[in-house]
């Protein structure tokens, strides 16, 4: 939970996605390695490197109140963070960063929407105990 990148100078009325596009295309801008992603809100587009919630789905804490035995729209916990585990394995491999390809565009993609659907389904099936 650290700041990864700070881009100042944009006015408050600028669209989030426009600012993100600018940050990703700058020479020393935001670097998102291929195969990784940031969780974003609906102000951004769901595309490679930027995972957004489904539009039209209410994500409220009330959905997880008393008497709700199954997940409604929010994930409660992930016992083992796979990204953190992967990062700890790669800490000694700093030289590999030179060979990493980064995402250099921000655009919506049907392939990414399908990936999000598959991720949501696999998480739900895992929660239900279905392989």
C-alpha cells in the first residue's frame, strides 16, 4: 500500500482515464509490466494492465452485512497474495527488469474483459469448492 507513481499538474476536472493515458506514455511515466495489473475504479477503462469493476454492479459494504452467507459483490479476503509471493521470489532477480516489457497504451479490450470474466468465475468457483 505505497505510492507507486505521482503525476501532478492536471486540473481536477480532467478525466481519470485521460490522466492515466498521459502517465503511461511519458518517457519516465507509470510503468506497468506486461502480465501485471492495477485495480482501478470505474473512472478508468478495463484494459490490459488496468482491472476495473463491472459497470452497473453495486459494490457496497451493505452487501456483506449480517445474514449474507455468500459473497454478493465484494471479496472479503485472499489468504495468500499470489503477487506478493511472486515478488518475494523475484527480489533477487533485479537484473531481469531490463528485459521486462511494459504496457504503453491504455485502451479497452474485449480480450481483457474476457480475462476479467474468467478471473471472477474462477474466484467464485474456488470459493464454492468447484475445481
